[in-house]
C-alpha cells in the first residue's frame, strides 16, 4: 500500500480569497488578464495580503463569464 505524503490542497469555495496568479489559473487566463479586468472595472479586489490583491473566486468566475459574453465569436 502506498501512502501519499503530499499536503492536501485546500478546497476552494465561492467565497475563497485568492491572489491574481491563482485567479488567473482558475479562470484559464494569464495574470495580466486579471489585472485588465480590474482596470476595466469587471473585477473588484475583495482584500489584501501584504501588497497582493485578493479576489473572491465567485467574482473571478463572474468576470470570466462577462468577458466571454463580450468577446466576438470566431
């Protein structure tokens, strides 16, 4: 029997606060896109950890859906 000694990943919920790198990974975009959504007002930071802005996962997904609706079909 093999034992996995890696630490378990924290479960993400809609209210989880995440940094821009993780937000980008969850939304399937690059971190610059997260910053652009903030600049355009599509995403509002929900807190800070040091100098890093934090975002609610639910807000990140809402911004992603809004961006997809606005992008032209190819």
